[in-house]
C-alpha cells in the first residue's frame, strides 16, 4: 500500500493565492472547505449527482467532489464566495433572494454557479433552456419554479439593458 | 464517502504516463475526467494504488481531420467534441449522442476516452463508436495497436484495454458508414443513463429505399453491438412504418436485457423496440434528434 504522503497544492481561490497540504485522496471539495475555508462549497451526495459542490475550475463549472485536491495545483478556482463584489451581491444572488428561490439554501451555491455560467454564455434564455441547464442540480425545497423565475429575471433585466 | 488511499502521479507526457502504467506490481489506473472513476473510488468499488492523472497531457486532447479519418484524442472533453465544427460537419451523430450525457458540467470534465474505456453498456459514446465503425488506438511502453470498436467492448465495464495500456485516440473513418442518423433514448430524469435507447445510421434514397444501415441498441446487452438482423431487414427496403415496426421487433427479440433497479428485462425489451422505432422515424425525417 502506498503511504499517505502529504502533497502541497497551490491554487488561486476567488482571486487569492492559497497554498495548502493535503492527502492525495482528499476531494477538492473537502480541501476547499477545510484548508481554504470556503464553506459555500456544499457537499450533498459526495458522488457527483446533486450539484451542490459545483465550482468554476479554470473557467468552466465542475463538481468539486469529483476531483482530488492535488488536481487543483496551478488552477484558477471560483466558488460562490467569489460571486459578490464586496458587499454588493451578484445580480443572481439578488434575484434568488427577491424571488424566494431558496428555502434551506443548501443547494443554492451550486445553482448560482451553474446559472452564472449559463448567463455568461450570453445566448437567448427561455424557460426550457434554463430548466435544461439546472437539470443536474437537485433542490429538495423549492420545487425549482422560483429558481427558474430568478434566473429568467436576471436574463430579462440584461436584455432590457442591452436594448436601451 | 472517501476514497481509499492512493499515490497520485500527474503525468507530464504520454511517455511519462505509460511508464507509470507499465508498473505491474501495483494496481495503476488512469484518471481522465473522473466523472465515473471518482464516484467508484468514493464508494470503494474501485481502490487503485496509483492514479495517473492524464489531465496535464495536452497531446492527448484535440480533434483533427487527417486524410480519410477524423481523429479525436482520448482526453478531449465531451463538451469540446460536442462543440467541434469538424464533428458537426463529419460526425453529427457524435454531437447528438453527447447531448444526452449527463449535464453540461459533467461534459466539461468528462472525456471521450474515459467514457469509451469505462464501457458502461448504457452509455452513449460506446454505442456511438460502434455505430460509426471507429477504431481505438491503444498505446503501452511496448508500442501501439488498433482495435476496431466492434472488437473493443467485451462486457459490462470490460474492454480490450490490457494492463499497462492507455486508450490514446478514437479514430473515425469517414464515408465508411451511412451519413444519416437517428437516435432515441429513454431516461427517468433528464441526464440520467438510458434505461434503453437506440442509434441508427442509414443511407436512404429519395424513394426511401435503404442502401446501407447500422443499428445499435443501447442498455440492453452487456456491451454495445450491432443488430445484424435489424440491418438485414432494412437494406433494400423502403423505410415505411411497417418496416420500421418489423425492425423494432427484431431488435427487441435479438437483445439480452437484464432486470435491475431501473427496470425489468421485459420492460427494457418493450422500451428498446419503441426507441428503435423513434430513432428510425427521426432518421427518416432527417431530424437526427
Ligand atoms: C451526474 C452524472 C451523470 C452522468 N450521466 C451520464 C450519461 O447520461 N451517459 C454517459 O454515458 N455517461 C454519464 N456520466 C459519466 C460520464 O460520461 C463520464 O465522464 C464517463 O463515463 C467517464 O469519462 P471520464 O473522462 O470522466 O473518465 P474517468 O472517470 O476518469 O475514467 C473512467 C474509467 O476509464 C479509465 N480511463 C479513462 N481514460 C482512459 C484512457 N485514456 N485509457 C485507458 N483507460 C482510461 C479510468 O481508469 C476509469 O477506469 C455521468 C456522470 C455523472 C457524474
Ligand atoms: S456533493 Fe458533489 S455533486 Fe453532490
Ligand atoms: S433550498 Fe433547500 S435544497 Fe434547495
């Protein structure tokens, strides 16, 4: 059996360089929570099916429970903590709050990361497109309706601005 | 849910990866997108002693047109294959098939080689590479060899890849198989693995006469394989509703589904007939999917 050697990992997390040591078998999700103190990374299922642990990894969304921490060496990571601009919430966070798109909030970080990527792609958003985009994320509380409304509201506000 | 301990090796080149894969004292596994392997390790269904991370081996990723082939590196992300203009032009079936895999976030990391090497009989890519007559390029420290897709898949999660070998490329011969495709699959929830599905390729004349056909049912056999009987029934006949029904029945009769938590064997047999019917109807409309 190969021993549990500590591995040093250095990554940019929400714009800040973080260096930590971990075991090879530690998931990136666990390392982010324990070693980097970003506890907005939630762990629901720990095997890739719920989406709560979704982060942005080198520019695209990824499930941090499906990566081992050493894979993050040199990577650029954004978590839900990186969405707000100081005290100013991201428009999606505002909209989730306004539209009651969360109850317990456990799933919310994952939904926000996926929705943020969808909006950044800039394509036209219909209810169907939004539902497809969030279909990999599980919410046990809201019934999804208000999550879809919140995302569409941000998309509508954006296209309204573009027309001005 | 935590993986057992292992030694992590981030490969810097194909040669570096192959050198570590060649170690036959320890159980060594390749780590591609991790979208199947990491859950298996978390559940301790897989406990490799050494993990060779291929994510840094740039030479294994990319789509290229090369003479009569479209070559796709094993580490090419499913999302990049789905969005490749070369794939859209030459292999539209691949794009349709990948659209059924999980969700965008899964496809960002999941690779074509990982899905093919994993060989889940319910997965889209193994069935698609059989339908498309692809060739698997395998490498080891001893050299490379090429295995046709139809000889690559043995049974549930078992392939022709030998210990010490890596799948480095999936090579698609162009023009060797019919151009039009139709695909249909049934899932309980969006993005799940298919309970049953079907992929069909055919050349169809203006009067709907089928010239060539390839039919691959999904999730109803231990490994993806063509339905020879269904193909015989199609060739030389006009693709009308009666023929479609006959072919669907032949696929159902010729497959060997099993009972599992997602459905009984009998249910899967009914479902694969209906999916074959839909796939052929889509092909006839020229809709693909
Ligand atoms: C929520 C969720 C939903 C999903 N839904 C679907 C779905 O609907 N359809 C579907 O088909 N898949 C689905 N998947 C699985 C996904 O497609 C995986 O990406 C794929 O099965 C494995 O590819 P990977 O690159 O992630 O490989 P990994 O998980 O890294 O590896 C899988 C296996 O292949 C081996 N391997 C990988 N690359 C090579 C190589 N180059 N040479 C030799 N061996 C290699 C590994 O050692 C391992 O045994 C889903 C996954 C998740 C988490
Ligand atoms: S905790 Fe990662 S997908 Fe559920
Ligand atoms: S708000 Fe509770 S799980 Fe989504």
